[in-house]
């Protein structure tokens, strides 16, 4: 991939975000550094970075996308109530490998799972 200053700023924005931002949220941050950038340019670059496997594109059940740092060690939990995505480290599921292997016979290297429900905060409201 050819170097581009715009893409570099977009990438750094994703890498320094811990809240799984949408393209619009990334656009708002990038705009502070590159005022004349368009939302379309941000979209295009996010897609290129995701296609190249440099960042992760997460498809939401409502058809929207969010972006994240590329980490195989996290799965995601989506809270229907507060519309937030939370990380669930894969270490919580290490037994799943054994269960799948024993019951179905598949060997798992990576999982990339979206759990949907109500988070702890919202349950306590
Ligand atoms: Zn919640």
C-alpha cells in the first residue's frame, strides 16, 4: 500500500481508539488534523486498511460498521441497550477449542465472535 498522510492519520486514530468507533466518529477526529478531508475519503481508507488486514471492520446487526485495532485475542459483546461494543478476551473461551474439537472435530486457531445482549451496566439500571 502506497503511503498517504491521510491514511496514516486515519490509521493512527483507529489504533488509539478503544471504543470501536464508527466511520463518522473517526471522521470527526481526523477532521481536527486534516480539516478539508471528506467522509467519503475516510470511508475509502478505512475499507482499504480493513481489506489489507491492518485494522478490523466489525459488522453490526443493523448493517452499520465499526472499526477496531486488529487483535485476535478479543471477541466482542454488543449491548442492545446502550449501543456499545465491549471486548471479551479470548482467554475466557479457551475451553471452546476443546469442546469443538471433541464434539465436531474441527481445530480452531482464531475466533472472531459477536455476542449480543445486555451489558452489566445496563442490567443494573
Ligand atoms: Zn449496556
